[in-house]
C-alpha cells in the first residue's frame, strides 16, 4: 500500500467503523460510506478521538463534510464491505447492497467482504461483481471473505478468490488490526465458518433444550451449574444471523442442514419456554397483568452488521406486551432520560425487571444499589434464573 492510497469502508456499521478507526490510527487515509444515505465521509484522527464509536459518529454525522457515494467508489481500490443487514431476508439485502457497490469497482481492486454469508454465496457475490463491473475475477480483482465476530475486528475465517494474492491481502488486513489465523481458499473458509457455527450452537441448544423438561427451577439450576454454565438469550442470538445464512444455503437432505434446522427450532422453542416461565413466575408471585409493569433490560447494538438479534429482541418484546401490556425497553428509557440516571421510575405498580445478557447484570447492580424497594427479577437465560 502506498503512502497516499486510501481505503474505502462501504457500510456504516459498528464493525466498519472499528476498521476505519484502526486504519486512521495507522495513518492510512480512510473514507466510510453510509450505505443508507449513500454519502461518504473522510474519517480523521479528530473524528475517531471525539466520536470513538459508530453510534456517536452516526448521531453527529450531519456535522461532517460529505460527498456522494458515486464520486468515491471508483477512486478507491481497497474496499471493505461492512453494511448493516437488518432484514428478514438477509441474503437478498446482502446481494442488493453488494450490487450497488460493485457498479463502481475498478480494475486491480481488492474487496474484503465482512458480512457473514451462506455456503456457496461468495461465488454469487463474485458473479455479481463481474457482471456489474465487466471485470474478470481471475485477473482483474481479488475478493476476500472475512466474516467478523459480532462487534469486533476478530475474523471467524479468511478466504480468498486468488491464492497467489495472499501476501497482498495479509498486508491490507494487518493495517486494519483484524485478528485471524490464516488465509485459505473461499471454499475452505466457508466450511470453517460453518463448522464453527454448528459446533458453537449445538452445545448451547442441547443445554437449553434439556432445561425445558425440568419443571423445578432448583433442579434446573443444579444441573446447569454442573454442565456448561448459564447462557442468556443474548448469547443464543449473537450469531443467529450466521445460522440462518447457512441453513438457507445447504441442499435438502444434507445432515448439516438438519443440525442447523434443529438449532433454529431450539432458539424458537426457547422463546416460547421463556414466556411460559414468565407466566408461571407472575402467578407464583401474584403479579396481576393490570398491576404490573415490566422492564426488559437487553442492551442492543443497533449498528452492528448482523440484525437478527434486533429482530429477536423486538419479537420477545411484542410477546411480553401481549401478556402484560405495560412493557418498557429499559435501555430506551435510560437513553431518553436527560439525566442519564440508571434507575427505575417510581410507580404504584409492581415492577418486574427481565435481564437478557451478562452485560445487563452490571446495570442491575447499579439499580439495586439505588433502589429502596424490592423489584421482582427474572433472567432470560437457559434456566430462567430468579
């Protein structure tokens, strides 16, 4: 990479902004494109210092100098594809966003796709790029598959379309501080990704599924403490996006498809199990729906690449609302509180707090330290702790 060669980040996501920040910290000119507004902003040291996260940057985006997307893509040959995919149809949104990008790509470009995608779909992206740009994948550009772990710059795997270009890809990835073990061909990288996802979720779902057969909470707690530990719904949904990508790409009858379908069913059944446990908990504690307000504490990054956690959060919120009616997203409430006070408001109603992640436990400690009266507490984890 020459001293004045800039890098383009296509997609204003948490992960994309983290990559941009790393590049700028390494004194590499960097431009980021908001894929929804189709506007580009040059990221500077001052910007990453004053706005260290994507959320803070997006809130202040109108303050920065911007220019149209079409004036930027063709002038940058090092591109990271990091859009937010927050749609029930992940594949079509990914293909559409990549198609928009590919229309401006020039010869000798290298494209790093950081969006998780299903088995064989990287070839589909390459075909789109060839069709829209008129370039030849064997000689005119390099395509790399670099799916990142949620909200990090750690790669689950790295694949490349041309093995003779591994050295160049390594140099560019080094500048981003993306962590990875090695670069392989695209086919092998997809299999590594698939193996990681199926192994991770098989363990989690087998544990959560066994818990629903144990009606006694104390027995569930004893069993879980001797196994793999408690997992929250946040853990179950962290890479749900990836599971869906692969389950929609494998052929019918494939053994791995049965595993992934079972994982998806397990997550769906857990949601039902939790609502059943919530009803039981309210009955045990004589909490009437009309006299109870529920606070759902689930801190969600609304700007990460994967959007399935947001979709599951909204679905759970709607199910609880159907049950009680008076349900408040605690993190929305706290962010709208001008004094940023971490506490529940005074109320004549009974208050039930639902914890959805380990991160939210820290918030609970602060609330408990400030609140005089007891609040009812239920954890949205594999044992429905209380």
